[in-house]
């Protein structure tokens, strides 16, 4: 689990990312981000029940993505709000495929140092 300063939890912050954020697409994710003017970068992971009806499957993907972010937090530039929306193509993907694709998306968005 990400520590509290790195979680994007407030509804108004998530709506701000949705409305004003830049989007980057890949087969597995949609990454939206916006500068927040704060010290830490904050993250939200959204997985719709349309991706999988089983909560255990959705939670597994969310735990994997959270761990990938946590391990790479030192390489991520501070001062961004990032929202990751997961596609149903991420279901059969393993940990390493998720990690490769997410870091590629972060490089596309230029938030990785």
C-alpha cells in the first residue's frame, strides 16, 4: 500500500485530474496526470467492474500496480497527480508485463527521472 502522502483520495482532486489532466494511452492503461504544486506525487488506480466482475481479480491488479509504483517512487518526479485507469487487456498480464508497460507510460509522460 502506498503511504498516505502518495495517495490521491479526495474526490475534488480526482475530478481535477479527469477534467484538466493530460492523457497517455497504452494497451493496458490510460494514464492521466496534472501538476499539483505539492512536494509528493500522488496516485489513484481505477479498475472498473467491467474489467472483471470478481473483486479478487481487480484487487490483485491494483496491488501489483501499487507495488510497482512504491518500488519506483524514488525515480518518479515529485509534484504530480496521476490517475491510472486499467483496461480489461491487463487481466492476463503478469507482474513484469504490467511493470514494463507502466514505466513506459511514465516515460512517455516524462514523470520518470
